[in-house]
């Protein structure tokens, strides 16, 4: 079993990275996909800007 981790500030970037990776993995070899969103406040920016982190983990067989 293998693990591939992904992280991006925008969900579209995460989606693109994952889709690119999955073109090389047969669908029967994908065991699980886990997705998470985190949010933090950037106190150093003007107006306390929210910063998002979109992450995913793919468990798969080679």
C-alpha cells in the first residue's frame, strides 16, 4: 500500500493535482481518498484575512 499527500490553497489546484496523479493509477488500485479543509486567520495581513488549506490523501496499491 502507498500514500500520496496533496495540499493547496485553492480547491481547484488540489483537484487538478489529484486528477493528474490519478491518471497513472488504475481505479481498482485506489483504496481510499480522504479530504480536509483547514482555515486560519492571517493576523499579519490588513483586515485579518482568512487563509484556507485544502488537503487530501490517496491510499492506493501500485
